[in-house]
């Protein structure tokens, strides 16, 4: 008998593939149905936002950074604002801090809902997309109420917020928080004990805690592998140390564990939001009292020459930031998201570098997918919850 000869086959997946969560190309080496190696190729989106930010005034960068991780937009602007405020040495009022906590947690829920719907759709739970988007639309309505924009509100600004909370904000948020826990129960009823979903996710895309941390994977991916690292706990910002919540973890490190962690995180975010909304008074300061970065109230602009001049200077020339560098991490929906900001003392940033959790997840894709079946690759990519705008920034 002649000797049998076997060889691997190289297959191209993407970059225009509906299940790669953006413009991502993956070169697969297959031995039959088994994945031997995975080579992710990024750069097809490449917005160049970090470089573009160097040509903008400090406040003008806020809408840019929100378009990186576009599903966690206000986590981006929060990290950026905190880093610049650190350089400026601003003292932010407690009411503003509590509002930012509420916005950040609502953004986390919205991001996880977007992930849950698309992840369920890709695995075969088609109806999950409609249920998740239904709840996410309610959060988009709150964004529209606050800022007039649904996807990129740009409501968090350096020094505070764009403006005060509108009438009806407390009622809209409370109505969502009262409604949402029962909907999470419905989601778990559809998926957690679903035999089809569990067969597609249990034991798939396994990574150990040591490997996850070695590859820079934080957030839900690392917590699903046993790590309890959460920026809100280890490096409290926005006075998170005053809030009562737990950090959900699992030990299996597979796709199903990452699903369970994110669902548990939504429940914890609801609890944090309840605490925040109870602390936020209907009226009060919505920005710090620093005329360098915060324009005067409109009534003074219309009646006082000094206020008019200050308003004109801020919006025409911007403001300067003392020379130096600063980095403030936040716990975004995908893990530690931070903005490293360098100032040369002018009215524009000298350099902005974002720590992108999605980029870390993409680089670890070969570890997550190696040895698995090609049919499971979509589930592995979905469980990593990557946003390509965050990679090709």
C-alpha cells in the first residue's frame, strides 16, 4: 500500500465576513476540520483616530475617542476626560462623579446587550438578537434624552458634563432599572439551560488564567478564567469604593463561562445604577467651577462682557493643559480601557494612546482557537467581544 500523505489547508476568512464583528481577516490553517493555527490580520478599518486627535483641541477629542470602541463609547470618553483632568488638577463635584458612574454602568449594560444579541445570533439563537436589541433601544432613548444623540452622546466632557440632566431623566432610568432584571431572567431562560447553546459553548475556546493575563486579557475574559481583577476594585476611580457590588468570576475559561460572567455583570450594573440614581439630586452642579475649561452660564454670557470674552476664548482657542503625561484606567465593558495623554503645554494634545481591550483579545485569538473545530471559531470570536474600531484606531 502506498504511504498516505496528509497536508494542511490554508483558508481565508474575512475581511468582509458577517461574524468577525467588524472588518477582520483571519488566515486559518486547517487539518480537516481542526484548526492548526490562526493568524488575525487587522488594519482594514484603520480610522487613525489617535493621530487625528493631535490636530484637535482638547475638548474636540471627546467625539473622536467615542468612535473607537463604538459599543462602549462613553467608557472611552470617560477614560480620556479623567486623564486630562488629572493633568489639569481639577476637582470634580460629587454629583458629577455619581452621574458619570451611572452613565458608565448604563453603557456597560448597553454594550453587553449588543454582544449578547449578536453572540446568540451567530450560534443559532436568532431570537436573542431581537430581545437584546429591544432592551438596548431603551438605553439609546436615555442617551437621546440626555444629549440628543443615541450612539455617540459626547455627554462626558473635560471638567464635568456637557449640560445638566434633563427633566424626566430620573424617571426614565428608574423605569429601565425596574424592568430590566426580569428581562435578564428571560435571557437566561432562553440560553443558560439551552442544550443547543451549551453544546456550542461549553469546553470551547478554553484559556487558563495564567495565559489570559500573560496575553493582556482582562475584563470578562480573564474573570471567566478565574481572575478577580477589576479596575473599579483594584484602582477605584469615580469613588467606586463607595458603591456596593461584587465582581463576577468563573473558573472554566470557556465561551460559556464568558457568557455567564457578562450576564452577571449586567445584574451588578443594575445594582450600581440604583445606588447612583439614589445619590444624584435633581439639581446641582454639572461641571467643576474652573473658568479655564468650563464656559460661563449662558445668562452671564448674554449680560456680562467678561463672561462673553471667556466663552469666546474657550470655544475659539480652547484651553491649555500643563506639560506632562497622565494615564487613568477605567473598567470598560471589555476590560481595562485607559487613555495615556501627553501634553506639551499647548491647547492640543501632543500624543494620545488608548489601551484597547479589543486589540488584546484579537492578538490572543490564536491561543483561544487553536485545536478547536472550524465550526466553533465563530463562537470563540463572539465570546471575545471584539470591536474592530478599538483595534484599528
